[in-house]
C-alpha cells in the first residue's frame, strides 16, 4: 500500500504546502548532480516548465547509478521550504525507485538542440522545454477558443472531413479512396469508375468547413467549427502545412460590420487569454523565442482596430514613399509587404480592410451595390499581415447562382448550398482563423512545423 | 439607423424583460395563423427550441402574404407579458420585413417527417426541432468534455489525421493520395511507387490517436485527444459511421485502477452535465425520442460502478440461467448480449470488466503476471453494453517488442513507439470514448446518422 499521495510537480510548486509534508512524485530526470555527501535531481513530470529539486542527503543509500538525464523516477520524500531562493520548495528524498532507465544513446542529452534536429525526432521533442511549453500552450489556446464561443452562445459544429466539394474552388485536395490503385475499376468511357469507390463517388479531404457551416448557421444561428483542414499543395515553406486546424465561425442575421466587432473581440480575447492564463508559456516565448513578443501582444490587446476599404488601402499604398516589390494598382491582391506597410507603418495598429474587388475573392462573398467589390474583410496585424479573413456571404439566390455559373461551377452538385438561399434566406457572415498561424503569432515561432505535434508536409508524414 | 437592438429569442424568453421594451428579432417562421383582425407568428432563430410568439394586431398593415413556414423575418416591436400562459412573453409587431420567402416546394412543411426522409435532406434538417436540438446538444456535450479535462489539468492534443500507421492493427483504412489513379507511377517490382506520392509513402486516415497520444502523455503527463477518426469498413449498421469523433485520454504514471476512478468520474460528469446544462435538450429527448431516458441517465449518475475481472464475468455468465446466442467460455470475446446481461440483470448498474485474455485484445495492452490476461478494461452500461474501452499500456520494452514481433508488426516502422519504452519508460494508461455513441446513449437516438450533422457511411458522403 502507498502511504504517499502522488502530487504533480506543478501543484507542489504552486500550492502552499505544509513543511515536512510527505509526498510521492513521479517524473523524468532533467539534470542530475552527485557528490560524495549530497546529490541533486531536477525532476519534471510534464505538468509545468519548472522542475522540482530533489535533494538526496545520503547518496550511497540510493540507486543513483541508474540515474541519467531522461530516466523516469518514483520518489517518496518530504517537502521543505528553502529561504532566499526563487524556487522556494524542494523535496528531501526518502525512497527512490528507477522506473525506466535512459541508456546513453538517448538523443535528448542536456544541451540546446536545433529545431531542425528536433523535428527529426518529433516523437521525443515533447520532452524538451520548448515543445512541452508549446504543447501546453496549444492546449490552453484551444480551450480559450471554445470558451470564447461558448460564452457567446455559439454552437460548435463538426463539419465533415471527407467531402465531395471544394469550398475554395481552388485548393488542391487529397483524394480519399479504397479503390485498388494497381487495378482501379474503369467505366465505359475508360475513366476510373468512382461509383465503385467506398462512398460511391470521388471524395477528398476538406479544405474548409465553411459551406457546411453556413447550413448550420442558417438553422441554429451562431456556430463555429474547429477542426482539421487539408491542402495538397506542394509548397514547402515555413508557413504551410498539409494538415492544420482551423476555426470558422458563421453567424446568421449578421452583416459585415457586425462581424468586425466580433473579430476584434475574438482576437483581443485570445491575446489577453495568452498573457493571463498562459503566463508561464508566454514568458518562456518572450525569453527564448522572440524577445519583446509579449509587448507586441499587449499592444494589440489595447489597440483600437482601424478600418479602411480596399480602395482606400490602394490609395494609401500608391501615395506611400516605399519601394514595393509588387506594384500596386486597383484590382491587384494585396501582398504581405503591402499589408505590413498598412498595419505597421501607416496605421501602427491592427486594421480591417474591407470591400475587395470581386475578381480576386471567392464566389460566395456578397456583391456590393457598386457591382465590382464584395463584402470581404481581412484583418491585418503587424509582422505578418493578414491573420484572419472573412466575408458577408451572398444570400441572394439569383445573384449567387449567376456568380456560380460564371465560375463554371456545377450547380447540381451545389444545389444544397443554393437551397439555403432559396428557402428563408438570411444575411450571414463568417471568417476563418488558422490555429497554427495564431500560435505562431503569439509565440513568435517562425516555422509551422514547430507548433504542431506531428506536422504533415510534402514528403513528410512520420509517426 | 436601427433604433432597435437585436435580441436572440432564447434571451428574450429567459431574461426578465421590461414590459413594452422595444426589440428587434430575426428568425424563421415556424407557424403562421392569420385572421381578419389578428395574426400569430411563431418565430425561431435557432437559439432555443422554444419559439417567440409574435402578435400582429392589424394584419392588413403588414406584408403577411409573403409569409409561410420557413420564411425568414425581421421584426420590430415591443415585448409584452401575458398572464396565465406557460410562455409568458410575447411580442407585438410594429414592423415586419420578409428577408427571405419560402416557396411552396420547401420540403420542411409543418408536419412530422421520418428520420429516413430527413437524412435525404440533411442540409435542411438542422431547421427541424429534433435536429436543432441535437446540434445544440452535441455542442454542449463537446464543451463538457473540454471542460472536464481542463479542470483536471489535462492537455488537449491534436494527433495527426493523415498517418502511416494503423493503431488497431486491424481496422481498414482509407488511403490518402494525390497519385493519378488512372496512371499511377510503378516501381521496378511492378508495384505502385508510393515514394512518388505526396508524402513519399503510403498514407491513410487515422483510426485512433492513441499511439501518438502515448508519446505526448509520456512527455507532458495527462493528455486527451478529441478529433475525427475513420473506419473504411463496409458495415451499414445503425451504429457504425465511416467518420466519427473520438475522445482518447492518456495518462502517464497511471495504472489501471487509477484510471477506473477517472473513467467513472468522466461518465458521471458528462451525464450530470447533460441533465443540468442541457436540460431543454434532455427534456426534448425524454419526451419525443425515448421516454424515461432521463431516469436511466440519472440512475447512472447516482450509481457506484461495479468492478469484476473477465474471468469472474465468464463464471457469472456460465452460471446464468439465460439462453445466449453466442456460447460462453473462457477465451471468447464478450458479445453485447453478455455485456447487457452483466450490467442490466446481474449487477443492475454500470460495471468495469478488467483483465481480458491477451489473445482477444490489442498488442499494446499490459500483460499480467499470469502471462495470459492483459490490463484491459471495458465499461458496460445498461441497454448497450460497452461504452468505453481502455487499458494500461505495456511499458516494458522487451515485453512489448516480443508481442509486436509475434503479431508480425514491422518494428522499424514503429521504432518511435518502442523508443518511449526504451528511454525513461513509465506506467501509463488510456481509454477511448466514441463521441457519437455517447450522444446516442444520452439522447436515446437509435441511428448514428442522426447524431452527426453530415454522416459519412458506405456509398454516402453528400454535402
């Protein structure tokens, strides 16, 4: 029988403890120093960045030979307060059991490893400081998202992962199939016969839950999705992953201006949540990843977001005394350099840019009275440019139908999408936020592979 | 300019309002009755099951001709209290604008539709009472899950959807590929050359996040997943979907008995949450889907879960005065009829059955001292049998390696999984709960297609 209750390191360090309280802790050795008369073990169990210092007063009585960095221990002892140190609680060991040794070929020895190296051992990197911090941070921010929307009576919707449509009308999709690749069934026209595939048709991995989200919003009001989305684009950059999580709120009875209020609230809520509820993690990022990161985040929390139209943005950019790589004129899509100029130099705060040319935006965005712009919005923030994009949706049946026809879309295939405009249509709006982009922004991490536990990118799907 | 603030129906009905307060509401017409001198509109905006009754005192002054079931309206007016009715708040219309008409071919006319019919118009069914209730319920229970684990300092992990492994060692997987099906690249051996596929290898959709979850648990302690999982099994039953969401907690430093405490806490927390925080939805299910459902759920909340070993279960079943379809003897897997006998008739409460024969369980479960059973557990509940399955994991490197070899698994491919036993291995345990099975159990819905917004099943992946 155990007479000791197991405590997590985090709770020991945070809680007010009784001196000499008996506890049981289990964890992994972070550092180990030993001399004839005393030994020190820094133990971590994943509950926090901080370790618990374990003091071994009679080293010869304990099985210290098997202890190395990475070994797992079960330690009984009592807690002790130490005056005058930052970390004021330590544990005096009374019994140590080695649960699992860490042989010498353990790749995580005590030294700083490059992120490139750690990506190659992504199954072990959660045991390092940076990635344990990142995984806890990711979890906290995911919870913040659910909390934000639940507090506002939004309903969380699981849109399908396997789909037949392509919400962007552009993004390359992964095919999902159970057909025999070596000998697929063919039809009379000599094409692959997808009617014999698992779902009786050609299917792929979703690029966005928006279209299905609209169906739900125009039934139960305010909804949000938070799920994995996919891009089969062969772009090996530090900002693109083939599999990533996206948050897509969609609101019925909501026009563009109403949505801007929500977007600003949302960003500020998440940023404030990071600073207040993930303080340990943000301090870590601020110290080790990007000095000054907390200040950037704090400034956004306190800012009044600006708002201009695309047309105004073009005017500002044309008047700017800047050498842009990509030329600016009405009709072009804004490049990162343009977005950053606007938010960093001209306004020096986050801004919403609205009413983009219809030509450069997706078919489902609501056409303005001018006949050439749509109710699209991008939210621009310093250092990266666009962080969120959204729009008021085209809710007029005839207008939407004509736009879809002009794009050459198969109206029959999307009849369900048109139906919600045919029956009881309502103004509605929504936006999308890439979860990994959010994490990169908050943490200052520069590679998307380092904010996902097991990243999927071209030629890489290990674990 | 709007001088009226938009209110949600739910907030109007729940809040204490000022009499004669001016409000703006928007929603869909649920019923509409009109006479010469007065008209009544039941309006619903998806925020609750209950409608807001709108009274039109001078029908001739309003555009009532365009109003039909399913039409969307924008209504300004003032709130009024009505004595002696269950629904004590109504709205007197001052201005009505028809946002979207609902032509006569609208398929959701006011009558009860069969669930089969509604599955065929799954894009419109969220607008019915049953499915708006179900979608709100699904959202609330998803939040309950996140809340439960966050309150216990578990970290939420996104395990990969696209994988190269197969956690169950059995389940059929969907292939994910961008190869040209009509003309895939072949290697020298005449096989499809997956090295030329998007990820440089053959990949599929995950059947479980467990193995990756173990990597995280043995780094940061207590984690849980909550994400989509897939089965390419061609089984067209009311309880199987090809795409479903699963919750998989995994705890380091946790043995089987510790986990049973968590499992019981978890089930009771969710069931209590449903009764208390989703009262409207549970009342609806109790009235329209399965009378007495709330009582079953309440009994489980109050029960002390029992615990027996598989061997004891077999003894009980062999001694039972029952005609089982499947014969019982030590070594067979328990069928639903056996499970239900145990939980419904013999114990009359939920029970944990532990220590199953190694032969019928997965390779990763921890082998007991007897050499023939493993630390597996199933939680059985009345009416369905198993609702959760889990196990303590085999943490001993040599034992696990031998089991994997015996199963003919590719050790090289799973070296990452073995590595966490090689370096600082610790006892750990985890379980899995199918989210849709939970929703079916709580609601009494008998077909899994009716608890998922857009179900994916063999030959069906619409929308």
